[in-house]
C-alpha cells in the first residue's frame, strides 16, 4: 500500500521552514510511505505460514537485510 501523507507532510514542513530545494525524493517503508497490508477480503483465506513470510520480508526490508530495488529518476 502506498501512503502519500508522509511525503506531503515532509514537503510541507520543508516549504514552511524555507529549506525545500525541489527535486525527486524517494520515500519507502522507513518513512512509512509504503507498507504491506492484507486485503480484508483475503485475511481469512491466507495460510498463516504465508502471512509469516510476508511479515518476515517486511521486517527484513526495514532492517536492511533485504534490499528492494528502487528506480532512479
């Protein structure tokens, strides 16, 4: 899931402080702009082992153990 609020709040803060220089910023899980969520319609249909693998991958991404490729602009 993509959550735009952290990016917009960061931009607004920098504009208010006069420190915004423009440019492209990459926001990820570290900034809480992207996360893994289970669609409620699927919540009861997924095996607990699958959910554990998703959570393990999520934690590995946050810790830096698993690196997610990012597009550079």
